[in-house]
């Protein structure tokens, strides 16, 4: 984006626009029915180990690491196909795209997500989000550490960050201060975790569902 914008709305993806908890539940059911509970349980152990190492969810990396343990399990090779062919467009939250289109009438909109360089872009593409955002898509490893780069791509007077993780909202608020309005949709397992809710200060705005933003004065958010 060239030039400066007045306001840029930055949207997280997982459990903000898209029900990623449902995706994980579907994956767990697929692992159980196709490969059995032992492989399912081992998959999630490796998944969490990799998340701790890398700082983001790496589904394809988990498959690759499990493959080293199950080299002679030919059925496992089809798991990556199941993931990349998953119908992510069916897991968008109600009115998620309508919210994006609504904020685009009062400011610019961009995706600001964490993830790997293959599966996360695939998720954004096949969910139908990429074209809605007009190619305004940023995916980092730790997005809260990349705010200078965000400003390079999307220079603006003010930002509105919509994210289901209070940790991210708090980190960005501490970095940008009054230049950002933080919006917390209480969706997904992070938003329901009592320890997390007690650990971080409240955001500027809380909604129960992403679609509830359609009832807010978005122009007022843009002009804060």
C-alpha cells in the first residue's frame, strides 16, 4: 500500500474470522476414525512440541515429524491431502465477511496473522478471505514483534486490531498506545480461558461474536 491511510483495520484469522477450534475438532475426528486413537494422541503431542519450538501452529510440520516415526505407515501419507483440501470456507464465522466489507467502507482492511508459510496462506485462500481483503494479507511468526513492518505495508494514523488473543491485543496496545483500538471477540478456547482473562488487562472493546461488530459504529472506531 502506497501513501498513508487514515485508519487500517487489522484482522486475525484463527478463531477471529474462522472457527479454528472446529477445524481442530474435525481433524481429531479424522485422525481417530482413519488412524486410531494412538496416532491421534501422538499427533497432538508432536503438534504442541512444534508449537512450543516455533511459536506457531505447524500442521504440515507435525505430519512430517510424525512421518519420521511412522515411515512404514502408508495411509498416513494421505493426511496432508485431507488438510490442504479441507473446506475452510465452511468454517467462517457468521457474518465474518460482511464485517470485513463493512469496515472497508470506513477504512482499509488487512489480515494480520501468525503461521507457517504454506498451510496458513492456503487456509486464507481456500476460506475465501484472501480476495475479500484484496491481497492485503500479512502472515508472520510473531506478529506482535513485526509492527514496524506492518506500518511499512499499511501506514496509517490509527489502527483497529481485532484478535481473539488478549496476549496479542495487550502487546500491540503497549507498543502502539492510543494509535490502536483493540477489539476482542470472545470466540475460541483462548477467549474462554479464565487464567488468560485474568492475566491481561481488558481490551478497548469486547464483543461476543465477530458479527456483532455490524451493530457498532465502525466510522466512530475509524475516527478515534
